[in-house]
């Protein structure tokens, strides 16, 4: 693990710890810290604009986790997005900043800028493609120069989708040419829902989707080559024979993040599939109840096809199929915080396996050479191969 120093005393600083999601991140980090004590103990702090609210969060976590030491043993840093100086002071103290302050299109950029300028790695749980892609366009070169990793969308948007595709690729023996993914959320008697900030993030994103098209033109990307057949476009509502259910296209950041990862890997001379994703969700001002959270889980299935080893793609249609699955607990506030914290732990422990020496990355492009999938597996996610079909060997 990267070592903390007296001038940079924390492995992790949770910014926005008083928010709906931030509180769950506090609990997850507290659990991680409790397992990592002793001489090289894990050190962390919470940050936000109200000392009083942050104190309240630590007291609540102390009660919920039966860890009284949280009430007094965790440092508080006061930082406000509107104060550059406060962000700099925060970013000078942590090796990794977990940014839980959203919607990111309104509050995210000053935090990214402060991390890059002050040498702290940055991780968020953003699900807003426009913010994520703009940070890549505007901060990649600076982050690379400063040796800082900026890794967005490390929550449910879009770790299961992005790493699910990497897992599918790594388990396919040949050339995987297309993947389609289906997300199912199962809930208990009280149903499931998301918090208002996530809803707002999505609404502003849809309202401003033309700006995203303009932004993408600035990258000047050339189309990636297509091998085999492309995934057929789906209607707004369609019946999927794969999951034997009606489905709608996914409207979050997954397609954007996965395509950026696949472009990165292609540029790193890997092979590239072209995925499409489908989902739906509900939101409320109060957010989900504890019962709703405890009774909810997700399942994401990936249906891939391609050419088995030794088959020439020019000689006919794809001849091999794979079905993989990623499962986990409630997506918004349990799976998200596990993914975010394990992404941070991976940065701290496996920096040598991250690409180049800094830059702005998707989860897949940052972590494809690390053990993040294994770490997630050990923390309640399950990645598995459901089926694999290829032609019988002559
Ligand atoms: N990827 C995923 O799957 C996923 C899952 C869950 C959430 N999210 C995203 O996470 C973000 C947060 O969601 P949430 O539901 O936790 O929102 P929230 O409850 O509204 O929390 C927002 C946090 O931002 C802080 N904040 C607001 N303005 C600030 C400022 N000027 N300076 C410093 N801090 C400020 C708030 O602090 P105060 O307490 O002082 O008001 C609060 O801690 C959203 O963008 C959401 O979409 C993503």
C-alpha cells in the first residue's frame, strides 16, 4: 500500500461524506480500516462543508457499526467546492480522494482540478457521461504529467458493466466481437429506489445531450474497426429472448464508459467488442429505506459472440457464444460503495499495475491489469461464466 506521511497523513479522504451515498462510503471505509490495523494501519478522514453534519455522520456510523471509536477517532476536514483553497488543503492531505459530491456536472470539476494540482488520486461514482468525457478531454494530459490517476464512474455506474465486459473477454477463447448486456434489479416487498441526486444527475444529462455530441467531436476519434456482425439496435421497449422479459435500453453512463474502455484497450493493441446496455430505475427525494436496500440485489448478464480460436472472421458468421454474469447487492448504495472503496484500495496497493504514470481513465482502462475483479469477488460481487458454446473440434 502507498505509504502516508506526516504531510499527507491519510490514505483516503471521503469528500461529501455527509451525503446520502457518502454515509454508506463512510461505513464501508470504516469496515475496511477495522480490518487493517497495526503498524501500517489504514488512515482516513471525512471531508465536507459542514463539520457538524460530518460529526453527525461519524456518530451514526459509530452506532450502526458498533464502533464507538469512530465518533472521536476520525479526522474531519472542512472543504467546500466553491473554495479553491479549501479543496487544495484537502487534496494535499490524502493519497486518494473519494468524491461523493454530485451532481458532478455542477460540483465535480473543481475537485478534479484540485486533485491534479495537488497530487492526490481521484475516484468518483459519477454516472454522467458528459462530465466523465470532458474530464478526460481537459485533464488527461495534466494528470499524466502530475502522476495522478483520475478514475471516474467507480460505482454501480459503471464497474459491473465495464469489468463485466473485461471478464467476458478474458473468458472467451478466441475473438469476441459483440456483447449485449441485460441488467435485472430484484427487490423485496417494499420495492427499490434511488436518491434524488442521482435522478437530477440523469435529468440534466438528458436535457443537455447535444453538448455531449459536440464534446465527442472534439476528441476526433476515428471509428473502431468492426469484426463480425454488429449488435442489432433494439427498440425503446422490446422483449428479450435472452432473459425472457421485456427490457428497455440503459440510459446511464455504462455505454459511454464501456466504449471508452474498449477504445483504450484497442489503442493498447487489444481486441474490441461493441456492447449495448439496457436498464431502468426509480428515484425519490428521501432515497431508499434500509429495508429496501437490504432486500435489493442486481444481476447483469452478458451475452457475447465471436470467433473461436483459429477461426478466420472473414470466412463466415461468428461461431462461438459466451454468457457471463455479474451479481451483487443493492446497486446504488451497497454495490456502489464496495466498488468505490475497492477501486481506491486497488490504486493504493497496485499502482504499479495501472497504465502509464497517471491520467484520466475509465475503471476498465485503469484496472484491467489489476486484481480488482478478485477484490470485488471477496466483497460480495460474483463474476461467473454461465455458458460457453463453440464448435466441436474435428
Ligand atoms: N454510480 C452510481 O451508481 C451512484 C450511486 C449513488 C450515487 N451516485 C452519485 O453520487 C452523487 C451523490 O449522490 P447522493 O445521493 O449522495 O447526493 P446527496 O445526498 O445530495 O449528497 C451530496 C453531497 O454533496 C455535498 N455538497 C453539496 N454541495 C457542496 C459544496 N458546495 N461543497 C462541498 N460539498 C457539497 C453535500 O454536503 P452537505 O451535507 O453539506 O449538503 C452532500 O454531502 C450523485 O451525483 C449521484 O448520482 C452514483
